[in-house]
C-alpha cells in the first residue's frame, strides 16, 4: 500500500470508530521546534540521561538538573501547537470519546485545545515539593531561583516529571489502561515505542483487538503490531487524514438526507 492508500484506510477506520485514543510522543512536537529524545538532534544524543533524568542525578546535583530543565522550559515556552496537535483538538467533538494519552511534558496538547489529556510522564510547567509532594504550576522563565524551594515548607522542589527508574503515577496509568480497554481505535503518533511501561500501552491495545494506526517517519518496535503504519510527519499526515475523514462524514450525511 502506498502512503495515499494508507491515509485513506486510516480515515475510513476513524469514520467507523467511536472511542479513540491518540497516544503521543515527542515526535508530534518536533514540528513545533521542540527536540525529541532519540532522533538525530535528540536530547539523549547531546546529554546523558543518567546525569539529568534520574533520581540519583537529582540527589547528587539538583542545581545541574534544574539548570537543564530551566533551559528546556525556555525552549518550550514560546512554542506553539502545530497542525498535528490542532487536528487532534479539532476532533474533540467528532467522536463519542477522544483521549490523548501523552508521554510529552510540554503542554502543547492543552495549548491546542485538546480536552481529555493523560500526561503519563508529567508536565515541565509543574514543580513538586520533595518533602510534602505538593504540586504547583510555575510558568516563570527563567526560574526565579535555582534550585527552587517550596514556599510552604522550605524543602527542595523537583520537576513534576517521571525520571528513569521511577514509577508512573498509578492512578494515571490505570486510567490510561481503562480508556484503552474501551477504545476501538488508537493512533500512535511520534513515539519510538522504546520506553516502558508507556510503550506497552499501544502494544497491549493491538493485542486486544484495538485498531492501531502508527504515524511516524521511522519504523519502530510497534510497526509490526500496528494495523497500518504511515511513514510521515504528524503535521502532514493528520491534516490529510482529517480532510478525507471530513469528506466521508459529508458524504454519509448527504446519503442520510
Ligand atoms: C516523528 C516526527 C514527526 C520524529 N511526526 N513522528 C522493560 C524493558 C526495558 C527497560 C525497561 C522496561 N521497563 C522499564 C524499563 C526501564 C525504563 C525504560 O523503558 N528504558 C528503556 C529506554 C530501555 N523505564 C523507566 O525507567 C520507567 N519507569 C519504570 O519502569 O518504573 C518501574 C520501576 C520502578 C522502580 C525501579 C525500577 C523500575 C520511567 C520512564 C520515564 C521516561 N522519562 C522520559 C523523560 C521525561 C521527563 C523529561 O522530559 O525530562 O520520558 S525519557 C523520554 O523518553 C521521555 C519520553 O516521554 C520518553 C519516550 O520518548 P518518545 O516520546 O518516544 O521520543 P523519542 O525521541 O524516543 O522518539 C521520537 C519518535 O518521533 C521517533 O520514533 C521519530 O521517528 C518520531 N518523529 N519527528 C511524527 N514530525
């Protein structure tokens, strides 16, 4: 099947589905100018994850870790949703339910207007008190003090994100799993499908009969399990799917009259 036929197939599958999951990774935000992790210019090509994104790194050198997160907050601050994020937001009212389950911490799905969002790996605009666990939102860029200190108890604050070796929020993970069990179709967009347990979500969905459409310029471990794998950029492919889907909907309505 060529890419055009795959896009057509994806639109057909969407037109027959009620409960949709968009499972997203850093690739969907790359066209907004936010670096991915494992791509050519990805963060893990320039920086060592073990020095910056582990609990051990934070306890050894909280200032260094915070300086890195402050740098990334500055990159993300003025970035805008691209056509990929926007199409997902436009689909809010098109289906009985649409959940965005994202590994991204950049907040661009919210900025685009998506409604039901599960952030599996946290949010870079949130800080968490290391003593009391209180989460606060802080958009100041650059941060006023590094490392930031909890205003209530004076303890160190940490980024409210999930580092390697840390468990994901069990409530969020079970909500994601529950939504997937009700879904008929999942779009897996812009993720290398390498990081667990998040990567198991589309794999499990495919095994339990949910139609899985992958959108990614590269093949991934999910590719052999997906029903359709569209090799392209999210910001190109999603608007193409949307155009065809809108035509299908118009034709169906025309026939019903
Ligand atoms: C485009 C595009 C365009 C580009 N359009 N597409 C089982 C097996 C092996 C290992 C493990 C396992 N279970 C657990 C592990 C360990 C570890 C892990 O998975 N390691 C693997 C890397 C080997 N997992 C963990 O540690 C997790 N915790 C855990 O398991 O807890 C249990 C436990 C508790 C106690 C002790 C021990 C275990 C936590 C993982 C947390 C991941 N955190 C990060 C950082 C978040 C905060 C931050 O941003 O600073 O999350 S790492 C990073 O990877 C980030 C991402 O969310 C995540 C996934 O990356 P993503 O989004 O897929 O990006 P890329 O760069 O990998 O891929 C981009 C893709 O986009 C590419 O495919 C491109 O082709 C594509 N693309 N342009 C569409 N325009």
